[in-house]
């Protein structure tokens, strides 16, 4: 069974009498351990798709299953619980809580999930160590670089061992070097079995995945496997072919 399955997903935004058809029939299956990049230009519906996968919003039509659970049929509180337990989310803008320390930001989802504080602290310290943030444990987000903030956000997203990690343009606000650090860390977690779905408009970023799905105007138009990660040239060639 795929860990993530989407069937005929549509999303229409309505505001002030204006309708935007952001998703126009998306089908997607992600197997356990996959690293998938959804690649497409700004405005094609990537963030909308990730928000629906995470249960942050509901589709206008279609179905979303995470680990067999019908996200589209759950209440808001059930979706919040699902997000805490089996989904990790990394945003372009980090979204850390400014008045909490690094440690408290990372602990938050675990404590909300009802886990024991001492166990959470041990695991958080291990994660921070791994992400090169051991020295920053008691710092506040405003005192960290963008790259450090995003690594804290990754620790927060992974603390509850999510079935799937969703990342929305995770390097979009970072300089090239910090971006590469973040992508290399994601690749390491993937190599240890973490399922990841990342969305980006950047071929170089998409090249860190092992499967790339190309999106245009709310639809998937093409797909490729990347046997060798890090090769953006095939992605660029495909972009030219579908343009
Ligand atoms: N909350 C919203 N209300 C109205 N329109 C929206 C909303 N969010 C996104 N859109 C529109 O939906 C389309 C897809 O947006 P989005 O999913 O953010 O694309 P991407 O992440 O690929 O840039 C765009 O036309 C955008 O303007
Ligand atoms: Mg977006």
C-alpha cells in the first residue's frame, strides 16, 4: 500500500466572487521510502497540493490518503492529530515560534502528541547534534541564520518520526550554500528510509530527489526517475521538452 495516495484532486479557491482553479485532477502515489520532487513554475499549484496532502486544507473534489487514512474525510481536529503523528511539514519561511527557544520549538509537536518530556529531550538533543545545532539549543529563532532556522524546522518536522516529510520550497529563502546543506541533510534522512515529498521551481533542488513529477497549471504533465541524484541536466532537458 502506498504511504500517500491522491486521486483526482481538485482545488478551487473562491474569494470576492473570483474563482481560481488551482488543482485540476492530480493523481499521485508515493511508496514508503521514496524521495519525490514536484517541480513546476510559480503559481502552478505546488503549495496547494502540499497543503492538501498535509490536511492543512480540504480539496474541492478528490481523495487524499496518508497511510490509508482518508484525510479529506477527517474533521479539523482529527487532521491536526494526523499532522502531529504522521506528517512532518517544512515551510519556505521556516515558521518557527519566535518566543520559544530552539529546543522548545523542536519539542512542541512531541509534547503535544503526549510523549514523555525526558524521552523527547533526549531525542531532540540527538537530532540537533545531527543537524549541527547542538550549540544553538537555547537560542531564539531571531538569533539564527536562515539555514540554521530551516534545520531547526527540519528537526521539529522529524521529532515524531513522520510517515512522510513534506517540504515546500525548503531552500527558497536560503543562500546557495545553506540550501545545499539543507538538501544534503534531506538526502541523508531519505537514505535512512525517510519518505519525502518536496516541491520546488528549481531544477537543482529537484535533482536531489529520486523521482521528479512535472506540474503545469494544476496538472501533472510528465514524470521521470533519477537513478543518479544531483543531475539537474536531465530535468532541464525535460523542462524544455514540455515547455
Ligand atoms: N488562499 C488562496 N486564495 C485564492 N487563491 C489562491 C490561494 N492560494 C493560492 N491561490 C492561487 O492558486 C494558484 C496556485 O497557487 P500555489 O498553490 O500557491 O502555487 P505555487 O506554490 O506553485 O506557486 C495561484 O493562482 C494562486 O494565486
Ligand atoms: Mg508555493
